[in-house]
C-alpha cells in the first residue's frame, strides 16, 4: 500500500491555563512563570505539605463553565475531583487533583473552518485540574546534568478539553487547535500567549487503511507548546507509523516527546492507561455542584462567539466570507470594525470599512 492509502486518525487533548488571580485550590497568586522569581508564589497547599486542605476556586469553575457552554457541552450538575497518582519531581504532592469518572461537562462540539469547508469535531469531555510545577534542565561545564524545580506554576487552574478522534489530517488538527484558542480568547478565560505555555497540546495519533473503521494502535505526543510543533510532530508521527506498517512491522503503543531544537520525536515511555494512575475520589473536596441558576447566569454572560459573529457580519454587512473570517479572528478587531461602521454611517459601505481595517489599520497594528 502507498502512503495515500492510509488515513490518519487524530484526537487532541488541550490543556489551557485559566486567567484567574489565584490558584485552583489555594490563595497563592497566579504569576507569569516566564518573569517571576522561582518559588515566590508558593504556599503549604500547593507545595504539598502534610495537613493542608484544598479549597476550590469559584472563578475557575465559572471560567470552565463558560468554555463548556461555548462548546455546547452537557453540564454535569454534580462532578467529582479525583487524585491522579504518579511520581514526577515537579509534582510535590505525589498526585494531581483532576477529574475522571464525573467531569464537569461532556459531549460537546467544535465547528472549525478548513480548506474543505466547515468541519465539526466532537468534544468528549471538559474537566478541571491543577497544573504541575516546572522543571528546568541544565548542564555543568564538565557535562553533568541537573534539574531545578519551580513551583510557581503548581496549582494553577487548568482546563483540559478532550476531543474525540475525529480529525484525519494535520490541517484539521491545527485548525481545531487554532479555533479552540480563538474561542478561549473570545471568552476572556485564557490569554492565548503560546510562547508562555498557557495552552499546551497532546496529540493521540494512529493510522489505518482508508475505508477501515477499526482504529490502529495509537501513540501520544506530549507537551506541544505551539501550532508549529503540533503540525510538525503530528506529520512526522503519521509518516513514521505508515513507514512501519509498510515494512510489515507493528506500531507500539507509547508516549512520545517533541524535541523542538532538533525538530524530531523521541520515545519517552510506554503509554499509560487510566488504571496506571490509580484514580480515586479526592477525600478532601466535596462533590462540585453546579446550581441551575448559576449556570444560567454564566450562560447569559457569554459573548457572541466567532462563528456566530462571522455569520452575522456576512448577513448584516453583506461581507464576503473571507472578510468576515479575517475581521472576527480577534474579538477586539471585530469590535473596532463595528464601531468604525457605526461612526461612518450610511455614507461609507461596510465593505469599504472592512477593506480599510484589514488594509491600512492592520499595517499600522503590525
């Protein structure tokens, strides 16, 4: 079989930091991990000291609900926090507080634009968890290696958004990721600053003969911090798996990392399954109950989202699809365009205003 006779199957797990002032389970401030002094935003709770008790950040739950509603998810009235048990130097408690059997929300969808038109990707679940610390790996002049641990990021609220394996090309994976980032920015829950690591991707990749509905053996690519890394890593893994199958070999289920400096994948370990983490309910936190009145308040606060705004611009201002898409990429640009149209009045057609914004104004802003 040739490479063209295989179909990639891709699912994405997206970890997005929530823009709250304090951490997920304590009162420590959320600081910029790229500029703050290491280990200056740490307390006994996020440092995992014995005897400390977590308290849920209500604003983080509100932000998570905003995202879940924007993705048209079914909200679970009651969800449960769980301990995800594993050892790593940047995880001071020896477990991560996450959600497993009863997440905050399930069964949503995301509509994205590709070169083939609109595609709908199913969203399996949306759940809350805490981030880990950060490791910096260094080397001495004589070649010895060591690592430094910074716990400023430990306990920062994270939202994990898990898609179904509905993507079948690198283009679709990148389109899903960029569309989700756009929605998070519109909602005001995440800055979208990729260089600061506030959004991270994990890609589950497998390949199968076209027309075959059975999923192949999947691998997971961890901690992709940019769209370029996502694009190149997924493309490389698809190519690697097809080459293995063409040689009559089998794909091993494993976890892979991405070496940004060398632009290549490397094997980390055999891929974990849920039972490897020994999930069990977090005994120090009660079930998270979302009252219907609160949920409706959050729903009423949602802004007009990019897809709805794009469709309205086409209908209300008679703009071409391309112009509407460009103008709605950023919420601030869309708002500026509408203010400009209102200021210009009937004397200037909206299409002319759109040309001015995407031409002269974009040149000034850039």
